[in-house]
């Protein structure tokens, strides 16, 4: 029996620095969309006299269009990744050389033009956020793709992806820690009143973005220097037309990718998280206290998934966590309505937020392991290893889902809930009605719960598990060893 499937390839430090790289990417990208929405709505053009109803509708469209741009970029970048052959590998150059442009464009998102022309303001929002989305695809997608290249051993690969996903989930909360610390420092230096004026203009967001932009550069460089791609890439050139077929003709890859589409609305909670902190819990600063338990829950969930995967296969694990996730969100809604929006809600809300966060460990880890398995299945069937396109396929659906979420979320917030935007340049947020507060809670809990259930549906048709997976892995290892012997003889 071939023992190649049990061989260890990675140094322990590589597993850690893979995670550090994903931590760095998430430190910036993990919070950008939600804070961009509130920056565009509440800060960028405050006091300019623009029609608030028009701007609220446009913001939804901005995210929808940017999501479509991102979906196209995912396929193009996936194709380019699979045709990248350098001494550094096929994925690392995209991550290592793409972070500086991404960091720069991220900072520009929070530097709005000083204009009284509403048309100019609208065009700027479309252009700047679409550019951010494109550059984000060029770094984030290849970074996720590295998990399938770090080791030919599926067990070692799964462990590395789990640990890296844990650090990525920490990074997603890390950006909010930066925002809190920046706010505290600004308050200490400027004084309470001057800080309130600066906060009302979004200055704390600009400074926080600069800190996170520096962080993404430093942490991804650590990954770039220490990590290696160990799964050999195939040399055949693949046309873009054939590459796109990979995304839609492999059933298992398509089912994993469809989970993003069927579950697109689960992410709308992020659109209202800041407003939940402000209006339901009483302070903008409580957004960190609000999302930190969820972030910790997500981090714990990534480790819990790794444990569950020792007992169940990826298909069973994914479905199990979806059922749990929907149940925990429903409980959070019922408890919140029972207690009411007052100081007594804070502690129960934050505790339950931790348990709601556990489900995100599943969506951070399990699909990435499934996609790596799909890459093996594609190589088994075609002889071509196409990590870039496989992850791009997932990313394509992810970006479309994100576009739907980022269009749907702001519509729910700014139109359906009846949210009132502040028109006072010295006041960050206007008062809201009880009806609006109830709808904000639904956007945070019940609506995502429905989509958490829906995202499990495609996985019932996924079958790259059990005997089939083991047989394919053994055959691929045998082929690679045979190819290696043939080359050495030649």
C-alpha cells in the first residue's frame, strides 16, 4: 500500500505563517465592506445637501455593481493563477505583490472628494469601491487557494486549512480592535468634544484603515517568505473557455459553490451590526463588544470543526453546523424580544452572540477543504490541476452572493427598516423608531437564519467523501510517483 498519503510535508512554522498571512488579509478585508457602507451613508458627504433617499438607494446599487465586478475578476484571476509559473509558485506572487496596491486603494475608499455635485459623488462611490473589489480579488482568492497547494497529504492539508482559518477569523475581529484602539487614542489626544467632531466626519475610519493597510503588508510578507507550494502544477495551457467549464461541469465543485448563492442573505447581519451596537446596546464602541464574542465564537468554531471532522465527513459536518447556526440565531431573536432593548439586554445578547459565531467556523473551514478535494477530483478526471479556477469558481459564486448581500442588506437597512440618516454635521447617528429597531434585530437574526438553512441544500448532492475520496487520493499519489520516476529515468 502506498504510504504517500500519510507523509508529512510542512514545517510547523509554515502552518503558523500560512495562518499569519490569512490573518493579515482578513485584518483589512474583514471589516471593509460594512464600514464602507456606513462611511458612504453617514460620513462621506455629510452636510453637502444631497438627497438622502437617492443616496440610500445608490449605495445598494454600488455594492451590487461592485459584486458583479468581483465575480468577473474571480474568473479572470483564477485563470491567470493557473497559468502563472514562477520560481515562487503560482499563488504566492499574487499575494506577495498584490498587497501594496490593495492597501493603497483601501485607504482611498475612505477619502471622499470634497464636492457639492451629487453626480460626482455617486460616480466616485461606484469607481472606488469597484476598484477595491477587483484588487481584493487579486489577493484574497489566491491566498485562500494556497491551502490546496501546501501539502499533497489531505489530512495535513485539512489541518493547515483549519488552523489558518482560525487565524483568519481572529483577523476579521482584529480590524475592529484597531478601530476601537484608534478611537481611544484620538479621544485621549484630542479631547471628548473634538473627537466627537472628528468621528462625525469618519476620521477614525481613515486612520484605522491606514493601520490595517500596514498590517496586511507586514503579515503577508511573513507568509510569502516562509511558505512553499508543494503540490506540483500541471504544465498544460488551459483556455479561458475550457477553464470556465471547470467551474460549471464538476458537480461537487458546483454544489460547494452554490452554497454561497443559496446562503447569500446570511451575511446581511454585518450591514446592521454597527447600528445594533449604537441603537440596541447603546454605543458605537459596543460594536467591538458585540462582534468580538461572535469573532471568538468563529475562531473556536474553526477548531471545533477540525474536531468534528474527525468524527464525521465534510458533508455531514457542513449540514450539522447549518442546522445549529439557524437554531442559535432564532434563539437570539426570541431572547432579545423577550428582554427588550435596554441595558438588561447587553450581557445575554453578547453571550448568545458567541454561540451564534460558532457556525461561522464551518463556513470558514469546511468549504475550503471540500474545494481542495474537488481539485483532486478534477486532476483525477482530467490530468490537469486547476486550483486557481476551482477556487475562482467558488469565488465567483461568493462574489455574486456578496453582491446580492451588499445590495439586499443596505436595502433592508435604509429602505425596509425605515432607518433615518443624521443630517446634523455634529451628530453621527439620528434617533430611530421602535419599529425600525425591531426590524434591525430581524436583519441581524431571523433573515440570516433562513439563509443559513438554505445554504445547506446543495451539500446534500455533494459526494466527494468516504471511499470515493480515499480511492482518488491513492490514485493521484501513485500517478505522481510514477511521473517522478519517469522523469528521473529520462
